[in-house]
């Protein structure tokens, strides 16, 4: 009986627990509460993923009011897959955060951190679960406002400028999305996504709906940091606390990618968006430019968090490239990379946060000689870095394999070649850091200091992600099955067969 309410629990649990973190007052109790709630949300998400793979879409009518009149929580294979990633990463980051925020956030603000983290989790879960276009905007704003707070909590005052830039760009993106949703409502008279899809399908072409789509795609592109609308992301990831960087890099932009997929495939229809509106060409070009431009920018940075931030924008390019190939395999590759990139980038940012804790810096000079001084941390960074490059037996290789396969399937030889060339740039920016750690003597930043290995509470979640990088790079049955199930459902829905 209780299991029927599972679809709404990933939203309700963190939403209720967030103010409780403030009320309990003590950092230790807030950490325990937040971690337990996030862990429960993860287990519920896994159950929802298994159910959707086996049984299809789950619909939950909030308050017993049936859609389209009532608010609907709607879980499909794609949303359940991303939801599992978000809640899983959230739980690991919260375990990691106890030691990490001790140095990077003032103690008086620790409970605020856990509150904002849970609100962000509730917002992201709501985006992935809602079947209502306006509520998607509401949850987007809940997660965004919490994110601006999280970025601004670092002791480094540059985080305030980064958070303000993020706020301005995020507000512009949200406004575009709201205008787009308003235009859809004006023409169809409904906000339920299934109902929207049915009514939009009745129009061959409509200027209001086309304009609404344009507003939504631009707004979502800002939120997911698609080149050239990405300039808010590097400073936000660089100056945010390390636990926040690890969480956001692994989840926030990936949820925004899912929002784009949802509007394209389940509401407007892939055929209309990609062929009638020619968005496939536009997105392919922007994705490829993002891969090369931002990978190059990553190679010339001295701050390792900035390196990983530009790398994230490049990796988003791979996701969008897979989606814009307009095939089941391409969409599967894009969705699979959402999962795989969360494992890679979460581990990398956690490793960098451990270095910051022990050395007080994330400049590449602080990494000189750390291969011997922090062997477990740098081993984790190395394996996750090899995954970003796409070395076999890692999840990065699996993502790029399917992406190249999708390109070759459609005879796009140039795109397949460019995907492989992008990996060469990843070798450069990851290689620079590994060379500093293993082949350089300690620099003036660390020379003469006794550098200890990272605390166990930071190493455990870091290595869980590292081992997952390897495990899911060898045994792809679960991740590929989930991504393929999601892609099949989305492509069938886009052609009118999925409902």
C-alpha cells in the first residue's frame, strides 16, 4: 500500500527535512538527518527505476485529482534513471561534505548548507518527476535558488561574484522558460505534459507554439550551460565549496539536459523539432564547438577546479551531440553519458576537494608531488581522469563507444572523427595534472609541509564513484539497459506510440 506513494517521496522527503536541519541547530545532527533522507530518496529512486523498466510509466495523481485537471507526478524510464543518479550522488556528497565543509564553510553556516542542499535535491527531484509544465518551472526555481545559496557559502569571497553571475544568468534562463510555458498554455489551455503533447500534435505549425519552443530551448540551454551560454558555469564551479562543485557538476546540468529531452521528445515531438525547425543542425554545431573550445580552455587553466569546470561544458557537448543525432542509439548514448559523467566528474571534484583540504590550494602547483603524499586521492583522480579521456574498461569509453556507433550508423564519419579528436584534448588537460602529481617535486606551495592523506569520510564516497567508473565500464548491463529502455520509450513517444 505504501509503495504506491513512492513516486512523490523523492520530492517530499528532502522538502520536509530541509527546514528540520535548521531547527535541529547542530551541524552533526543536520548532517545525519540530511544523509539519511538523501539515502532513503536514493533507494526509492532505484525501486522506481526497476519498476519503470519492467512495467513502463508510473502516474501518480497528487491529492487524488486525476490529470489533466489535477497535478500529476509522472515517472518514466528516462526520468527514473536520472533521478537515481541525482539521489545517489547527493547521498555520497553528503557523506563527503562533513569533512570537506569544515575548512571551506564557516561553522555557523553548516546547517544552512545542509538545508540548501536538501532544497536543491527536492527541486531537482521535482523537475524529473512532475508531469506539469508549470510545476517544472517551479521546481527549477526551487533548485536554482538553493544552488545560488550553496555557491555563495564558500569562505573565498569570489564565490559571491560567481553566485551573483549565476543568479543573473539563471534568472534569464528561467524567464525564457516561463514565457515559453505561458505561450504553450495560451494556445492549448493546459499545462499537463501528456495533454500538451496531444493538443500540440493537432497543429501542423503555429507561430505561438514555435515561439514558445524557441524560448524554452534558449532558457534550458542557459540552465544546462550549452556553449555559448555557459559563461556562468566556470566561476560558479571554481569558487563554490568543493562538496557543492561535486554535487552540481554531477547533477544540476544533467537534469537540465533531461528537461531539454523531455520538451523535445515528449511534448513537441522530435520530428517537428529536429526536421521542421532544423534544430538538429544547430545543436550538432554548438555541441562540437563546445567540445573543442571548452576542452582547449581546460588545457590552459592553472586552477584545477576551473579545468574540471570547462571540461564539464565540453562533456555537456557530448550529451547534446548524442541527442541531436536523432536516433535511438544517439539518444541512448546521450542519456548514458548523463549517468557516466556523474560518476567521473563527481570523483574528480571530490579528489580536488581533498587536495584543497590538505594543501589549502587547487592551483596545479599544489598537485606537484602529491602522487606520493596523497596516493589514494591521486589514484582516484587518475582513474576518474582516464574515464574522462575514454580509456577502455571505464565508463567514459562506453559513452564514447555508443556515441561513435550512433554517428557511424548514420554515416556521419566526420562527427565520429571529431568525437575521437575531442578525447585527445582530454588527454592534454588531465595529463598536465597527472604529470604534476607523479613527475614533479613539491612546489613552494607544499614544500616542507607534511601532507596527510584525505580523511576516510572523504575517501569512501570518492572511491565508491571510482570503483563504479570501472565496474560500469566492464559490466554495462544495468546502465546500458536503463539508458536503452529510456531512449526506446522517448523515441516511441516522439512518434506517437509511447502512450
